[in-house]
């Protein structure tokens, strides 16, 4: 076979792959439009049974879409009610969302899509069992998921330890409180595991996940800070010492704590002093040490 013939076959194959990629992208765009319509209809419903029926249709349509070749690289970024985040190492992505029910409670849905390099779909469905999990500190699998809508994935590797991923998630809880969670995800063979004893610090050595609960009317900062090399969060406290343990009275006290990866563990760091580089917007922030509104300079 001549070099010219080989070149022609190469060009034809390359053109074929490009055409297939374009067709897959168009097919996924159609799926996304359908998912948007179903999602909007579900969010507009007032009754649980109708809302959950539509959500079931949404799940089936999403799974069909993910079976499309190349779906791992399709962002689904027009699905505004759905969080789609990839791990920084491109090993997987998590798709997660929630439905708010008539009684003010939340139900979570999601899936972990593994990167199979355009091979057959490998999916871990996430089944929210929040109401049935008696021990919120338990180590669970994807079939017994402590549901949340995740917004950040942070990979952790250290020496010979198995790598794991830190997931930061929002968890609407009830009509009076909201939760956020620092979840730990790891993979062994064909199993996804949530929770691990990687937290280290005062009174938290037996924690497998970290859960924050605070007043629904408040906001809480929980995010990685690459400059500081940490996961940083508001320190929560009751507005009055007599309200200790009553989380509907909890909010930020204007100070910050964090977790830093040390020896493969998440080591608690308390009383952090973190600031952005100086800029023209600094005068718009209030200093918590002067009893003004809590500062969040990140």
C-alpha cells in the first residue's frame, strides 16, 4: 500500500470521526432541549406526585442522553437547575439536582458518570436515602446516598494511600434550616463509596463526613481556596449561647475555619485570617472585628 493510499484512508477516517462527533453533539443538544422542558415543567408543578412523575421522566431521558457516544464531554450547561461538575483529573463527573416537596423538604437525585473514553456508559446512580439513614456519619455506597447538590470536587492523593475526592455540596434541609456537607468519595474496583475517616482535629477524629446546619435565612461560605491551599468555611455559632444545639438559630460569627491536607488527612485549622489582595472594592467590605456585617474576602 502506497503512502498516498495510507494518507487517503487516514483523511477519510479522520473525517468520519469528526462527522460522528458532530452528529453526537447535535443529538445531545436535542436531548438537552428536552431535559430543559421537563425540568421547567417539574419545577412549575405544585403537587408532589406530578412533580415526581416528571422527574422520573427527566431521569430516564438523561440516562438515554448519557448513552450517546461522547456524552462525557457534553457540558449540559443549559440545565440551570442541575449541577454538572467534572473531577479535575477528568476521571468522572457528578450530575446532581434536587426537588423541593410540598412540605418544604428536599429530595436529591444524581449520578456519577465515569470517563470511559467514549466506551460504553459506566454510571453510578445516586439514590437519596437521607430519610432512612439513621447514622449520618455512616460510610455508604451510591445506593444509600446522603443526598446533596455538589458544586466542587477536590482530589486528594498522598503517598501510598488510595486517592479520594472531597465533594462540597449544598443540602437544603427543611423550612427552618439549610445544610452544607463536606463529603468524601472514593472508588474501589466497581464500587463508589461515600464517607471516610480522613478528618483530623479536636473532637472530629471519628468523622466520615462533615455536616453544617444553620438558619435557612442565612448564607454560609464553603469553598476551596487555592491560594491558601485549603477548604475554607464560615465558623457557625448560635446567635445566643442559650440556643446551643438549636441550628435554626445558627449563622456565621464572622470568623473562618478550614481543612488543610496534611499526610492524606484533612487537618482542621481554626481561627483563620484570610484576605484577598488589595483592590478598589475593599472599601465595600465591613470588618467583623468592628461588629459590622461578617466579611467574606475570597
